[in-house]
């Protein structure tokens, strides 16, 4: 275990925090593994209980540790970062993280869309859609439920098609030859219902990230309406901001 320097001008809690960070970075503590108790940390660093608690609380707020009531404090599993600004699929993000994606198909069928879906996708009355509902895994742990709706006239045999690498986007590009051009995406907070909570192995009404996306082809046609439910303890979104507007109002 990394030690601290009491002669340093840095606050003791900050040194303890950095020491634990270093131990996590050096894989002395692995994701899902418990760290020593407050008493053990206090004995190792020879500091007060308050110092240990402040360091551990800061690391928990930063997302590196998670406290489990009655069980202790554990190293948190790193969240999958979804980068805003590019049209990534969930498979792309999972593979980029160096983890192993998995998929279970919950539904894969042709249906008549609701009026709302038909209107959002620019479909005519009588047009059907293919509904693809998938449970996504990361290293065999369920992390997201994706419900995609696609125009039946563009992908009439999608129900029978074997997905390439279990990725819808790769299948649309490599099997159908479509070029996915752009998407409008909305991210909001939500809570999980009983049925979907069971799939994700989390309690009902747990806070989640709800992502709604309309994806267009290069000819402007909407190819997919997506509603995705992401476990908020496993995913986070990141956006890069650059520059200030030239014509500022104030």
C-alpha cells in the first residue's frame, strides 16, 4: 500500500486520497474489490478517522469508490464513456473501452408503430416498422436496454438477418450498404420500470439515463428511432466544448 509524507505541506486527507488513487491505478485494488476498512487505513497511514473518511468520501464522489451499506467500500467499475458529437453505437463504445460486448435479443419483430413513432419517423399510415429490443452486456454484466424501430420498407428482412458482431449499425452499414449520416439525440434522467429493471438486474425505480435518438441516412431518410435505457452507474456522457461565441449577447 502506498504511503504518505507527513512532512509535506499537502493536507493529509489529500495525500491519503492520492495514495489510494495510485493503488487503484497500479491495480493493487481491482474493480469490484473492497479496500481496507477505515480502521485499517487509519492504522496504515497513522492519521485520524476523520482524515480517512474525508479522503474516502472524495474518492466516492469522484466515482472511483462506492460505499455499500453493511458491506464496506469497493473500487467502482469504470463507466463506459459515450462521446457526444459522433454517431457511435453501443458496441463501438464497449469495444473502445477494451471490454467484451454481449447481446441478448428480447424482441425482434415487425409491428405497426404508434402514432407518435410514425409521426417522429415521417412514416405514412399503414407503414410498419421492425422493432429490435436488445439487452446489452459488458463483460457479461447487463448495462443497457436498447429499443430500435426501423422502417420495414428499408429493412424488410431484418428479423431474419444475423447481426454482424451483434451490432445494428455495423449490420446496416456492412450488410445493407447504408451510410449513417447524422442523428438528433436527447439525454434525460428517468427511472426504470419493474420489467426492465429485472433485465438490468437493478431495483425498480432506480435512476437511469434515458437516451432518445433519431438517426438519418445520407439521403435524409430516418433509418432508426432509438430509446435506450442505460444504467447510470455504468455509463456517462462526455462532450468537448471549444471556443467562445464571437457575437456574445452579454
